[in-house]
């Protein structure tokens, strides 16, 4: 079929995996996850600062901009462990914003913002619109130049963590081409952000109305390089969401296995019944395959061609594996599974979010078919 | 012995690759078995026995076994690399699977010098074919309930009973045999003993079983007052269950030391792409059909996952919390994958899906149909997929026994 697939794992990845595993377990017990769900902000700034102090926001930022100079491969184990504990916060948003800036920002923008992001400044990307298209180049929002300023119009949807972010990178049409423009949150007019109600209550998501906002021309990304941003962000996002979903699959399988090991019916622990044991094993097998794909995608991410193939496969597999595991988790908790108090719903809601962000399994397989067949 | 470096292994692999390219045997005029379980005719048997001997003489069978027993005396990693390269080149399989990969490693781990000297070289050369006597007509998945009896009589045991699904039963010189030595043991598992039994002893009868494909490949083996030496006992009397379970760990790849683990060739899955290009749907190549494209990519993703799982097993930080997880699921995942892949390949063939082996117009000679039917031998044999799920559930996820 194709025997080119490889997987490797660096010492840095191993160190980060171990640190992140302990940190996320300690800092994000499910009681905290549920408490933060109820808060407006949705995450704990003190923990965010600890992550920044650990250097996690600078992992994939080059040294010349104050970062560690590693890559997305090293971000993956961190996000995986966050996903396993359903840790809240703008980590993925900020990482994607930094990636967008790195690939398409002007030198001045990078020099200004990347060092700030590397030390804990929060940023996000505004890419989706009412058309709900996973193709990030399908953009209706506009940035029109008049009087030396860019006048923005249109609405962006599903802008993650926009309320916490100091900077928002917005995709717009400019002079007939897809581009990106940098917004500083303090310049947003009152009411520009509306919090959306989304399936995953641990996440924060906003609509951003651009009408009436104008920014200096220097807010535009580098016209020469901006075309690469959309492909890069699409794949980087698919990779990180895959990591989060892999971790989530592990989390929900552990959660369900614990119940199967303790709950008794008809005088027996229910995990001894094959009607429950076999499907949870299938979920586990699916998770392990997703994890192999994830780390293959991580280690090949920067390779032309192979990076795209591995990442799309990882996203397709992680989405289906997480959704299956979380779906069965609700069912296998019986009556308790139908309640808000059962954590199975947290995972299932997150899997519905993750599977459908940045392309679902069918979408990625279609892209792969066009690439490979 | 220190493990070889990556560079040393790569050099070795290249030697193996070059040798295989130069020495691959000519295609026979009969269909070659894809797995060691499919050897049904003398012609197939002779062809594969010659091929194993040739590979042994080249040093690529038992490279990791001690030289005093006919092995190559090298680090096991070299043998594993050679086995892997043979799989990659899709050459004919190794015949003497049960000797090479079950009985052999077991003898090396817990056997005495006399037994090793007696048995190991014949395993490597394929001079002595081995078979396995675990399952019984009434005790398949419930292996611990095996009822074939072995009664001690002075310095002999007397065997009575019957074993089934004996791969290579009609060719074998020895059998690894699980038999009941204590019918009154408190636990059924504690009354079993493990023997290295001669198949040419008086009272052993093998009856071929015709498989669902119409071919032969297994026997039922009957024991009527068969007398074997007490020295055939492997391990302590009534401690055979532990030995049998250890044996299954070699089979599942959860323990190393295999003489040559290439005993099952995986169908070249890329052939389903060729198939999808040649058959038609609505006047166009099937590969243009979006649903078929989606399925083809699904198979590709799954095939990759299985290959990546193997690679990940050597990355300690990514497996250390559950080191048995990937090895224990490998058999389940592979065999179910192969079954579904063959099934899909049949469905791709349109009306020609109706043809079977022997029909001159059958696509690929009926390979996919035969492959599909034979694939059940792997989803059932060596512990059914359902038993595999029990094993994974109990040993990896720590769920209570069913």
C-alpha cells in the first residue's frame, strides 16, 4: 500500500511529554474543569502563567524571536496531555496565531509580537465564517483600503478565546486575494465580540463583527507570503486538534474502564461482560492507532507532502477514534451516563467539537484520495 | 550480547535484500500458500521446505540462535531484521512456523541442553516439521479444559484423545502437546502437562480436514494408547498451562527469540488500487467513484496505523505505561484488517465477484476470494478475535475476567 510511513520521537518530545503529563494531571482535575466551565473567562490565568513560565508558549517560536526554536512536533505531546485532562485555556489558539505570524507576518509584526507571545501573551486566529466551510480560503470578510487605512467588514465565527486574546489575526479578502490582518483587542469597538454557545462548554468561542473597524495598512500580513498561511494553519490546526482528541480518547477510555471495573449488576462487575468489554477494547485499539498516526504526523509535519498526508490521516483517525470512545462512554455508564454529572458528556461534546473543526474524517480522506489515488 | 547499532542493522538488511533479490525462487505453477496454515499439497510443502532450507543456509533463519544448536550466534535483532526484509520483499513464507517461532524459542528459554541439541537444528533446516496439539474438538477457545489424557506408566506416558486444527499435522515429526495428567486437580489449569511428542509413535493417526476453501491444510490427530517417553515432558508435570501460555506469547510476538517470524505474508494491499483502476462502475474506472475512494483511503490509513504501531513499540516513552498494549492487539488488528481488505477487494470486482479459484476469467486467479476465506483461519486460529479482545481487556485494561 504505502510503506513510507515513519514515526520518530525526540528527547525533547519525551521530556515535554513527561512534564506535561504530570502538570496537566495535577493542575486540571475534573473538578477544576467543571469549575472553569462555569466561569466567563473559561480558564485560570495563574495556570496560564505557569505554562508560560514552563516555556510552553515559546516551544515552536524561533530563538531569534525569543523562543526555544523547536517545532510543532514538540508542541504535540503538550496538547495531547492537555486534551487528556480536558485542560481549558487558549493554548491552541495562541500556538496557531504564532504559527500564522511566523509563516505570513511581516518582519516588523514578528519582531513585535512573537517575543510577547513566547512569554504568555494570548493571541488567536479568526478564520471561519457563516459559510461553515473548512476551506480557509473561502472568505467573504473584506479589508478595503481608503484614506490610508484598511476598513474592515463582515463577520468571523468561532473565534476561539477572542475575549482573552490581546491580538486577533483575521482572514479577509484584500485586493481580490485572501489575506490576513492583525487586530489589537483594545481597539475593538464595544459589542464587536459576541460569545457563541458551543457544544464543548470547556471552550470559549466568539463571533467577531468587523463592520466599522479600521486598522493601519501595516496591520496586513506580508503580501508575498500570506498565501502559504492558510494551508499551514489548516494543517497545524488539524495536527493540534488531533493531539487534543488523542489525549481525550485516552482520558475517556480510562474514565469508562474505571466504571467498568467497579460498577456491579446481576452480582458481577460489569466489565466482565463481553458486551461491554469488547467494544471498549475496540475503542482502545482505535485510540492506539490514532496515537501512532499522531506521532507520525508530528515527526513528519515539516516534510513537504508527507507532512500533509500524515496530518490528514491523524486527524481522520483521531476524530473517529475519540468519537467512538466517547459515544460508548455515555452508553456504558447506563442511566448515570445520561446525566450532566457524568463526565462522559464532557468528552463526547469535546469530540463533536474536535471532529468537526478543521475538517472531519470524510473531508480529510477526500483530500488524501486526491493526493494519493 | 550488545545490541547492534542502527547502521550495522541497515548494512545487514541490505545484505539480506540483495540475497533475496538474487535467490528468490521461481514462481511455481500452483498457488503458493500465503500463510503457514495453508499448506495443503505435497508440492506446496516441498517447495516451501526447500526454500526454508535455502534461507537457513544463507544465514537468515535462526540467526539469533546459539551456534552450538545450528543457529547463527548473532544478536536476535539481526534475525528480526532479516524476517522483516523477507516480509517487505514478499518472498515465499517460512514453512516450519511452529518449530521456528513457538517450540524453538521455548526450548531456548526453558529447555535442557539435551532437548535443544536434539531438536533445534532440525527446526531450522525444516528437516523436522513441528505441529501443535492444543485445541480439541470440544475445547477450542476454552483451551484450559483440554481433555486428551496422558497417564504416567513407569518411564512412559500413555496418551489417549484427539487434537484438532493441527497445522502441518500430516507432515510433522513432532508436536507440542497439551494433555491432562491430573483429571482431579482442583483447577482445570493445574491438571495439564506440556509434551514434545513424536508424531511417528504407534497409535497416532492424522486425518485431513477439508477447509471452507475446498483445500486441505489441517488435520485432526487421534491418539490411541500412544506411548511416549517421560523425557518428552516439558517443564514439571501438571505445570503445562504456564508453558502453553508462554508459548502463545511467542506466537503473539509478546516474547522474542523467533527463528524467523515471517510465516504469514500480507497480501500486497496496493493491488486493491490496481483493481479499483481496472474494474468499472457506470462505465468509468471504479477508482473514480467517491465512495470507493473513501474506502480505499480508509484501508490505507488503517494499514499505515498497523505499521506505525510496530514502529512505536520501540519508542519507550510512547508505550511505557502499557508496554503490552500494542503487541497484544497486533494479532487482532492485523487479522481483522486482512479479512476486511479481502472482502472489499471481492466487492470491487463487480459481476466478476462471482468467480472463484479455478475459473480462468477470475480476477487475480481468485486470489482475493481464497484470501478472504483463508483469512478466517487467522481471526479464529491462535485464539479467536473474541478471545483476543478478552485478553486485551483483561491484561491491558485490567478488566475482570469474563
